[in-house]
């Protein structure tokens, strides 16, 4: 078992996203989303590993996802939740025009929740995200879930809808968390492996142009 | 919060009736100016010691289990009004061939963690199994920081020898090195499982910038002096003496700082803005103050500062020359003040403006630190301006129209368009994370592999690329659509929107240029920390000292906060 701080989660997921080819700005969104989910007790490392693996094996998926968002064919194609989420968050109050008129099919829909939550903070919206067996309400930057955790953390493609809705019943929500304790490290190892790709191996020249006292620190 | 207003055009400061404008970012955010900055009374070490004194934190050393050679464990505790923080220190034997200050080293003379509370024996046992391993170990959210340090063997052995012989160490040797231990890393903010800053920043006493890290270094200084006296006493129990207070004060804590620290300033623009805003607002306030009654005081400050600069030792030829120029500047300043006619010069602003015409940039920046130093009551409330929530500036407003983005680029980033990125020299470098070192490094783009894994630190180049991409887009369309189709500009657009309301958030220079000197970035950050004695070892790393001349924990209540720029008339009562 290993406990990860929020900062470690943010930095590692960001690096991993960059490692599978997402642009830096999107990688930042991935890191912040993972951090938010961890802080709210609903981070599923497997969901992130699934999304990043899809990017790794299908290099055209990022562009296809972006085009699907704009072309109103979202329900026909599986969209990356990080790309859809970033776009939705950027739309701000313009999201209202999207609600009810669009449906999307996304991989690992829980990854959308941080973006919706961000919108509710910045625009004062009440939003709900719905997919089979699960409904997530976002309001004022917090989250409440109707449904069981298994449905929430699904990492398969599902059709989702974004609704303007307030939570109507007492449903489970989470206390703020200061990190995550991993009981199973497989997906975390995968994320670290993706992140490792952002490092540059040493060369003779880079060793020459060092940045410290070198191998001898005796003074 | 202080009463100030930021206006992007003109940057007027309205606080305290001042009409002095803040200095323009295009001037002060250049590497030339940032690389000439000195610490000041709002530097982070000063904030910490003022708070510890103000709140009367109680200092103790509840654990000291060291063998005759100085190897073992110690705990130092500071009990504040609401919370106790403890430095847990492990001292180990280290063969000289293993003493490297590289981040990738695997063994150190001493390792440390800052514990939230007073550690139990079980805690100490847990930490003993992890802290000395540093990156190879794990700590918990009860720990706020992780760090390590190596001895300056030459000075440590000298001090032990002299004390054991019943003598004080040679002042010249002490002064020339300036520290017994030199830290090679001080980690915070969640590293290796430690508590995140979002948590520690809410702890009483640790809310300001790098306050947990500054506390660690301060307590390492206590530890280093206790350790050297302990070893001397164990060697010659009947003959050994302890250090005099005066000599003791000459020891700070050393730090070797390399490229790993540089990207922080680019990666945290909102924080950078506040750091500079605090200092520039302080400067604007003191420039507006009357000179009357303070002329002799500034002359005394300039004289003492000159004396201290003349004692700084470095093998770096350029730094030696700059130090000499700085000494000359302090002489010029004193001569000017001596002849100053009050009929023509009534406010410090006139002296500052004189410095722009007659002093080197080091001299100008040195004067600023002295002016701020003299006027604590006018500036100390600016401490609150350091508070910043980075998350607030993370979100992108996609409703901006492309025309708005272009207008912001042209007004806020005009400096970036002065660089010609068709010139290979302007693109000569790239920043990356080294697989071997696991920290940022600087590569030569045209001679080394790996630029495809470049970190996004070339802001000026990215701004030019964004401007070019936008010129092909409909000016009435919205930024959200542009970013969906051009995610390669998402990072830059986030910066642009942040910078639009935070004028000091960008370094107005090209840090990919062949001419760029990384130590300019390092010096700026270290000056914000409160470091003096800048000793460049190349253009990529330098050594500094923190807390040299600072009062020790047991002296704090008697001290009067003049330790960084002491002058004869206001020397600490404890010195």
C-alpha cells in the first residue's frame, strides 16, 4: 500500500498525460482533474489509466474527440472525458445552450465531474451528469452522487447527459481527502511509466554541462 | 489586506496617498534586473523570524541522542500559540567519496523532516527508517518537509579542532565559508507523501511563502552548531569550549542551488506576481516618504552594506567585478547623500531616480533593499499580499473572443515580439527533465537529443506562435472553440489570461536564448527567500548562505530584527 499526496497525484497524472501525447495544456487539465477527484474521494486510478492508454494506442483520438464535440456527432463516437470536460468548462455560461440539445458517449465519465464542478463554482450553475445507474450533482464546487460507487467509477464507454438540476434527495457525498491510499498499484505503475516518457536520457554533453558540484561536494 | 490597486496601464499605487507608480514589468521582470536582486525585510526568512518573535514561540530540544562522533538523532521543537512543529534530524557517517550535492545522491551527512507536533518514539522509529533514504523512502501527511545536508568538512573539522583545543575558530575561515552544513534539497508541498501546501498553508504560522521550508533551514542551523560543539566536547571533555555568541552568529546554512529551482518561477506565475508585487509596492511606498531625519541612517546602512559585500568571497570573475561595482556604488551613494541639498531633494523618490542615472543595476537593487529596510512600519503590512490561491487562476474563460485575445497579446506581451525566433541563437536552449537526475536541466537544442520532450518554459516563443495561429482564426469566434481545435495553445492561453490581471507574472525575457544565464533566475528566487553571499560556481549553479548573522532561537525575544542589514547604531542587543 502506498499513500499519495494530492500534489504527487497532480504532478504524476500531468506527466503521464503528456507522456501519451496530450498537449501540455491538456496534461495540466488531467493533473488538476485527478487532484480534484482525489480530494473528493472519488479518484479511480483505473479510469485514468484507461483513458491515457486509449490515447497511447490511438494517437488520433484526441483530434477525433475535439471534432466530435463540435460536429454534433458526440453520441456516435467515444469521446475523451478530459477533452470534453475542458471544452465544457471553457464554455462557461454558454453551456446552457448545450444542455438538453446534446448527448455524448465518453470513456470513464467520472473524469468529467471536476470540470462540471468548476463550472458550478464560476457560473453559479446547478448541474447534473447522468449515465446508467448513476447521477452526479454538482453545486457550488461540491459534488453529491446518486447511485453506487461501482457505477460512478465505470471505465467503459457510456452515453451521458448533462442536465440543469439540483439534488433533490439526501444522497451520499464525500468528505475532503488529503490524499489517496492505493491498495492496488497496477494502474499507478502504468501512469508512472507513461510519465517516465517525458524524461530525457543523459548524454555525454548533458553530463558535462552539469548543474551542481558534481560527484565531489567536499569543501 | 493593504489598500492598493493595480491598474494594468500605469500601475499606480494609491495606498497611503502615494502617487508613485510601480515600476513597469518590462523593466523589472527582465533577467538583468531579477539577477541583481537582494533580499529585503519582506523576504521569507524575515517573515518567519518576525512571526516567531511576535508570537513568542517556545524553543526546546527534547531529544539529543548522539554518539561521540556526532551520529544519531535529535529533535528540535518550536511551540507556537496553537501548534508545535519539530525538526527531526538524523546524522550519519558518510565517506567523503559519497559526499555529492547532486539531487541524485543516495547518502548524506544529515537528513531532516519537519514533523507536525512533537514526535513519539514510534514516530522517530518510523522516520528513522525513511527520512535518511530521502526519495527512496516515504513520509506521511504528519510530515511537512523533507531535506538533507552535507557538512563543509573543512570548516566542521576546523571548528571541532579549535573548540576541542579550548580555542575559538579562525574568524576569517568561518567568514569565508559561512556554514557548517549545506542543504542539497529542501522538499515541501506533498513530496514523497508529505502534507500538501494546501494543508500546511492553513497551519498557524506557516501560511506565508515557503514558511515550512524556512523553518526547517532555521532549525538545521541550530542543529549544526549544537553538533559541532557536541563533537568537540566529546573529544576533549575537560578542555573544550563553546563558540562565542559573535562567532556563532557568523554561521548560516549553506545551499547549493542548481537548475532544478529555475522552472518554479515560470511554472507558478501567480506566485511570482505576488512576490514581485510585494517588493515593488514596498518600493513605491518608501519612494514617496520624506527623507527628513533618515539621511544619516541610509548613509550608515550603505557603509555597513559596502563592508559586508567587500567580505563576500567568490571565485567567479564576473561576480567579483559586480561586487566591486556594488562597493563603488555604495561609496557613490554615500558621497551623494553627504552633499544632498534638502531644497532639491525632499523624498526618497529623488534619491531612487538619481540611482537610476548613476548606479549599476546591482547598486540600484541594493539601494532598494536598504530603503525598504529602513521603513518597516510603512511596508510590513504587505506580508498579507503574498497570499495567493493558484487554482483561482487555473481556469480558462473560453468566452473571450479571439479579437480580445489578440488585443491582450499585443498589449501585455509586446516585449515577446521583440525576439526573432528565426535566429537559432534565440532558440538555442531547451529545458527538460533529466531521466538520470529526475530534475530540470537545460539542453543545447542544436547539439543534444531530447528537445521533443521540452518543458513548456519558452513563454516568449509560445506567445509568438499563439499570435501567429490566431491570425488565421475568425476574430469574432470564441476562445473555447479555438482551444478545442488547437490544444497546443491551451497552456499559453491560460498564462495569457492570468497575466492580464497580474502584471508581474511573466519573466519578460527569452529563457531559451543562448545568452540566458540560469543563475539570474536562481538569484531572484534565493533573494526572495532571504539569501545573501551569492557565489556563482558557473552560469548554472551557485552557493548561498541563509540566516547568517540571524539571532538563534533562544535569542529571538531579545533581538530587534536588524540582523540582515545591521548598522552600528542599531546593532542587535544580543550581538
